[in-house]
């Protein structure tokens, strides 16, 4: 068996961030070195508590959680309680986790942890606004040399936006940070709405998960049902897309996706296209824009994790 892939996860839980964390923490394929949290779906205090809740529920209270930026770089803060509930994690009864937050701010901690990894070895999974990652790259650009790949959930092209007609939430919530990160030219796989809208938690798929033994399957099914209830309230007739979990599915099974080598930029000019991502095909990258996802194979990955560690 190959060594587990070292990861740092930067997130804003968020129901789908919670599903992503269940996948990452439940799979033996990953060595999650730290979780850093950012303001996004809900304010920072809640995203930080929710990340620690997920560590406790997944029996990984040892994973350090560092709170990062409480607001975006330039724009006014935006949140998404309509899609995640007031707690950020509708579908789970909230509690105060036993493990406290780590002392220190996520940005310098990201610098320290990334620098401690050998060259091109560490993968950053990013499923919220990119404020913390942009700050770390501005504070210490030399950390780029230690990063193997960024795996980002964000952006939209063919699908159009989900918070404006053009923009996807994570990019819209801090477009300046996203621009900083993408302009570094670091290799990045980008799972946008173009990919996540192809993978939806249908009732049949949730029922298959709910039928699996063990508390984790029940928790996953409850999260997906809660996400679907909120999605249906906002967009009648639609099932919730698997946004953030697509990052981990990509790392587990890249063969179930198709990608287009590209250069992705972000529109930071005020106006109706604020926060829109532009995808320009480019043989040399540095980005990989995911264009297709096999939804059944994606859900099979989730089931495999839950079967192996119920
Ligand atoms: C992204 O926005 C958030 O609401 C979700 O957690 C996901 O990261 C999807 O646009
Ligand atoms: Ca998220």
C-alpha cells in the first residue's frame, strides 16, 4: 500500500464541507496534518466549531484545527445560511467539541506546516473562500515550492453561478484572495459547479447510504437529507450538488473525472460579473478544470469509505 497522501484542509463547514471532512478523515488514503478554517458559509466562530465537531464525530480529535481569517480581504462579508442552516451544519445536533482550537492564526500556521513538508509533497484541499491561503502565500511565497497541488472547490463556467448568475459562492465570497492564489501559477485542480452539478444526492443514493451499517453512514445520510431539504426550499425540484466532497473524490479516484488543462482567472472588477471565473484552455496549465464527473462512481467512493470504517 502506498503511503497516505499528506493533506491540509482549508474549509468553512458548511454541510458539504462536513461531508468532505467525513470522506477525508474516514479514508486511510490521507494523512490530514491540519484543518484550517475561514469565514464563509457562516462566521468564523461557527466554521471553527463545526470543523472540530467533525473531528470528534470522526474519532480524530487529535487533528489540529486552526482558525484563520474572520472576513474576506477587501469585499464585504457574505454568508450562506440559507443553504447550510444557522449553525452551518444543519442535519447534525451541534455541541461544543472537547478539543479546543489550536492557539495561533491559520495563516502563519499554514506557512509553518507547509514549510515543514518536503518539496512538492503537500496537497492543500480548499473548500471555502481562499482568504487564508492567499494570506499564507503573500506572507511566505516560498511555501509554493513545498506544495504538490491545490485541489480547489470553486468557480463556474458552463453552469453559470450559484450566488449570482455568473459567480460561484467560494470565489464570490473572496474574489481577491482567489485571484492571488490562482495567479501564483501553482498547479491546481479546480472542481467548479461545472463538475459538482453533475453529481447530486438523489433520494436513491441517500437511501443506499442510509442502508449501510454504522453511525457514520447514518450521519452522512442525515447531512445529505438536510442539505437536500434546504436546496429544495431554495430551488424547488433540484437535489443538492456534491460541491466540496468532489475534492476528496478527485484525490481518491481521478479516473472518474475528465479535465481540461487551463488557465483560470477571476474577475475582481465591480459589476455584475464580480467574482466570475474565466477558463482559458492552455496546454501548459497551470490549472486543471474538471469538466466531467461520473456520479455513480463518485457515490461508490463514499460507500466504500463508509463500508470500510462504519
Ligand atoms: C460552495 O459554496 C459553499 O456554500 C459550499 O460549502 C461550497 O464550498 C459551493 O458553491
Ligand atoms: Ca465550503
